[in-house]
């Protein structure tokens, strides 16, 4: 999990009718979206879809509630970084989940797989996951995932807000990081159908989440290995808690930890992020 949400009564503006380019594919997908097909809320602009989803969870929203925004004025990334979210330049989505205890450690791993699969199904583009859950094309970041947990009186179980942002256009990221980031439009050389992208990502997320909930975590870790094939075998470094580790990223284990082969043997990395070197 990337972070913890503080439960507090927050205001949420009224949601708006979905634009046609999202409403039609969502209606067509129907049951194919599993738990995500029932309750989709749309906002032209909102501070953060993760915050809006947390408010919904605190109000007792059932699992599978989906928040989509055209723009975010205070989009968040991992480790407290901002996630710049100009209107229409990215897909900004958050979902409310009530996972079983055993599913929680692998949620972001499952989400990374789902986004890679969703992007390929909607556009044909092959991307890959970088541990734990960044989505890359070559060495350029295309999408990110932020999972935050919280508790609410409305639900006996911990809820998790799982948010993802996918760059649709180069306008999604500041020019100063253009070397490190990419967008679907840049990679494909054509505009993308964001409605199709949304339903393919939700359909895949629904299937991967169902695997975890059913105790079939091995299906998710195998799929992750396939999506990370070109990232495994690379030299990485990791720093945290006063330690610096350098070695070759070998695998993930069944708890989602990254196994790095160093000069002193295999080391498991359970949090933070690694840099490719
Ligand atoms: C990262 O790679 O740092 C994670 C980025 C996550 C961004 C998404 S956009 C939708 C949702 N709302 C947010 O404020 N953040 C996530």
C-alpha cells in the first residue's frame, strides 16, 4: 500500500452526467466490468479522485465505486509527489475496494498488471511494469498507481482506494520531465479512445482483483512476471532506512516483494521504489 488516508468528513461536489465518450463504452461493457460496472461518478474537475473515493468509502459506498475526473487540481503521486492532471490530458480514476486481509499486499501488483493489460487491449501498445507498479514504455513512465488505505465507521473492513493515472497526451506532464515520461498519443502517433481505455483497464482490474480475493495470488504474480519480463534481470538500486542496496532484480515473491540478487545474496525489498542503473 502506498499510504494511509485520514478519515474526515469532507465535502464532495455533486457529480455530473458522464460524457458520451465514457457513458457509451461503460454501458456496452455492462457485466464485463464486474464490480466496477455499477457505480461510476464523473467530475469535470476535482482536487483528487483518490480523496473523492475516500469520501465515498467513508459514506459507506460499496466496493467497486469508481470516480473519474477530467482534471485534478491536487492530483497526488506516490511518496507525496504531485500528479499533474490537466483537463483531458490523462485518465484519472480511483476505485473503492474492501479487500480481504490476504489480498492487500498484492493489490498494487495486481493493479500494475491490470493497467498494462488494459492498455494493450484498448490500444495494442505493449508497456511493462517496473516494481512495484509503475507502467513504462522503454525507460519512460506512462502510468502510475496510488493505493491508500483507510477505515470508516460505515464498513467493518479496512477500505482501500486504488487510483491510477494514465498519460493520454504529452500535455499530461511538465515539459521538464518529457525525457522521463510518455503518453499513449506520443507512443502511438494518434489520439486514443479514453472510454475504451477506461473499460479495458476496469475489466482487467476486476479480473485480477477477483483472483486475489479468491486466494489465487499466484495468477497475479505470474501475470506480473510476464508484464515485467524486460525489467527483470536489470541492475537496480534501492535506498531506505539507512541502507543502500545494489544488485540485479530477479523476481517477485508471493507477497509481492522484489527479490534482488546482490553480492551478499538475495535481498527482499518490500517498500519504496527502485532505480534502474
Ligand atoms: C505515482 O506513480 O506516483 C502514482 C500516481 C497516481 C495518480 C493517480 S491519478 C488518479 C488518482 N488520484 C490521485 O490524486 N492520484 C491517483
